C-alpha cells in the first residue's frame, strides 16, 4: 500500500546503473585527460563523449519529469472540475507545482478541503502529504 512514507520511486536501470556508470566514466576520462598529456586529444574526445552520455541521461529524466508534471496539472484540473463544477485555474495560480503534485495523492472525498487548507496555510508538499487520510496510489509514475 502506497502512502506518504513510501511513495518515492526509483527506476533501477536509471538510478542505479545509467547514472553511476556514466558518472564514473566521465570522472575516469577527466582523470586521464589531466594525467596523460601525450594523448590529450584522444582523452579530450573521451571526456566530451562521456559527458554527453551523462548529460543525455539527465536530459531524458528531466524531460520525462516535466511531461509528468504537465499530466499531473491536467489531471488536477479535471478532478477539480469534476468535483466542484468550476475551473481550477484560480486555485492553481495560488498553489506551487509541488503543492499540486502532493495534492494529487488525496482521495476525491478530501481533495477540495485540502486544496483550500493548502492555500490558506501555505502548506508545504510534505505537510499536504502528511494530512492526506485517504491516499490515492499512483503506481504508474515515470
């Protein structure tokens, strides 16, 4: 059962393989660039290649997270309209993205009250998650 304490997800292929291996390769190529002055052109090329792989890994993650954030905002707009019959845009402007992301875990029965409470108290995302009583699992995140 997902809740505020265990909702964080790791993607093992990314978090435990791709990032550490590409980071290690970049650092290793930097060390060789500094230590081996005879082959500096080759070592510089290796630095650029390994840095590109490392940067590409981060860029792919950032892109997927930004897309996920857009989907969450759309989901919250739909849920708010479905529950209240009014547009979410006024409330959305008063909330930070981190608050909206935290609110998506709230069940429909408590969502509207939590939105109002979050705006009036300027609650942090951690506070919002802690106040959720009917946790709505999200197991399909990126």
